[in-house]
C-alpha cells in the first residue's frame, strides 16, 4: 500500500515538477520499491492519456516535410542499429562508390547550384544573426541605461526624502512661532497695560473720613477708571458720593459719576468720565445731591494724585 | 497510437525501436501516427500555432536523436512521446516568459475551447480514445479537473496551483491525487 505522501511525490515525479534533488531522491526510492515503481508506471500511462483531452487539431501539412528534413541534419542515433548493419558496411561502401562515380558528374552541376543557393541562404542567415546580435546589443545598452537611471532615481529619492524631513522640521518650527509670538505680545500688552494704569491713593480731606480709604486706578488709553472705597460713612439722606477727575485743560473738574456705597461702607465702582481726559492730574470724591451734580457743589472728602 | 490497445502499442514500440536504429521510414511513419495527437497537445499548451509547430519540430528531433533512451518496460511509446513533448512545451512557455499569461488563458478557455473536427483530425482508433479520456474527465469533480488541467497542460507545480487558486497546498495535492487516481481507475476499467 502506497501512502498519500508517496503518491503525491509520484504524481509530481510523473508531471516533472520535482526539483533535481527531489527527483534523484525519488528515483532512489523507486529502485528500492517495486510497488512504487509499478504505481508510477501505471500513473504515467493514464496521465499521458490526458493529452487526448486537448481539442484535436491536425498539424499543417508542410510541417511533415520540415520535421522529416531535420533527420539527416540531426546526429544519427547511436545504438544497436550500427552493429546490426555492420556486416553490410563494405557492400554499402562499394555500392556508394560505384553509384557515386556514375552520378558524380551529373550531380556536380546540381551541387554547384545548391551550393550557391546554400551560400545565399547562409548569407541571409548571417545577416539575420547580425541584426539579432545588434538587437541584443541595443537591448543590453538600454538595460544598462535603465539600471543607471534607477540608481540615479534612487539617489534622488533619498535626497528628496532628506529635504522633505528638513522642511517638515522647519514647518513645525514656523508653526510653533505664532504661538510664542502671541504669548510675547500678550505679555507686552500686559506690561503696557500696567504702564498705562495710574494708581492714585486719595487722602481724606475731612476728619470724619480719616479712617476711610480711597484708591483710584485710571487707564488713560481706555479713558476709564475704578474707584475702591472702604470704611466710608454712609452718606446723609438725599446725598451721594461722586468722583471727579481734575485735568488742567478743563476749567472745572470732570464728573466720573456717582459712587454708590454699600451698607458695609465699601464700594468698588467702574467709572468713565463724559469728557476726554488728557492729563488726570488729580482725583477727588465729593458729597453731592443724590444722583450727582454736573459741577462740584458739595464738600470734597477725598483727593489725591 | 493506441496506448490502451496492446497490438497498436506494440506497433508504436517497434517503430520507435527502428527509429533508434536510424530508420528514416520508421521515423516518418511514427510522425504520421503521433503528430496529430502531439500537435493538439502542444497547441493547447502553448496556445500559438507557430510555437506549436516549433515545439513539434523540436520534439521530433529529440525523438530521432534520443529514441535509444526509450525503455518499453517503463512506458508505452506514446506515453514517452507525450512526456517528451509536454516538457518541450513547458520549456518553451517558461523560456518566453509568457508562462503565467498563457496558462491563465488556457485555464479559462479550457472548458470553452472550440472543438476541432474530430473526424478529420484523428484516426478512428484515436477518436475512440479521445472520447474515452473525455468521459474519464467527467468522472472527477470540477475542482479536481481544474487542478489536474493546470498541472498537466499548464505545467504548474502544486505550489503554483495553490497560489493561483488561493487554496491550501494540501487541498490542491488531494484534488490532483484523487483526480488522477480516479482517471486511472476509470481508464483501466474501460480498457
């Protein structure tokens, strides 16, 4: 019984798809295993019959002459025939010589013509061979050029890859730059904003307000300020605290509006004067009628610059 | 050329033996007996009439020069010739680097291949055998048939067939094995 693995090897052997080493190894097995050899021979017979499954097509008639013409040109097959016919050799030679003498003359002319034809044919073949050779040479040159081109393109590709990486790094750096610039600008703006802000601590102008405190922060650019008050006594009924900005370019203080104070005596109010303040020379807080006054009418309780 | 028929098989073997002795007439007669079947085989394999003619010439040249290597104990003369021509055709296919393309074409066209006029293309005995082999092919599954055809006519290895059909190698081996063994058994029973 032949196992499936050996059957598969036998099939590959019959189909001629084993490599040389595999073929040799299998042939060694065949020499030692008669059953396997019989299996292979059997399989070869039935497999070869598959050739008959091909659609039947007759070879072209001219092919027969061509095939039979190759026979004399091909090396004569060695083998037992030579030995079998050896006894006839002297007769054959003698007969050949005799016949040869008779036909030599008549054959000479024909031979000459055939030789001429042969030479012409040979010339044609030589020309074809020459042309084929030049084709091969051309192809070889083209292959060399292509190889060189490939090497060049490979080096170009490596260079471009390197450049791409460099550009990517630069792009990343440039992209990071706006962020740092924005940060710097914000910082500068912050510094500038602080520079623009003026801080004025106001002093109590009346003893009753001695324990109170008042601070004004003024932003020239934005033309607005913040006043912060602590421990301020509650204003009398019908009265309000009012803040003023004193600018030399104006004959009278400019109102910043009423400053409402809470029950705890504290206030933090943002204000914006009606007029443009060029030079905030001083800030003042007065007690005015409820709702505020257009000019300073009541007593000034705080002042400072 | 009748491998299943003993007298015919003997005639082929005798002719080949005479060819081995340098008998040109025997060679011509062997050509007449073998050429139709072998031309059909190589034409199916190389799918090009000119190339098939070249392979046929090359194959018969081989037979003329190497007829002495034929061993009648090993196979019939026809089987020996089929294997010689099949290898020549495969060599040609590989040499021309058209292997893959042609095999693919052959595989897809196999089932729909136009049938030649069998009556004019083959002798009566050969016709019977062609019918028998085609009946044998009907005994195996389509998958087995495809794998066997790719191996025999395409000259592909088991591995190449597995890759081509995107199927495990073990499955391909089993398909070819079962297909060829079924063909063998059927042909034996019918002989």
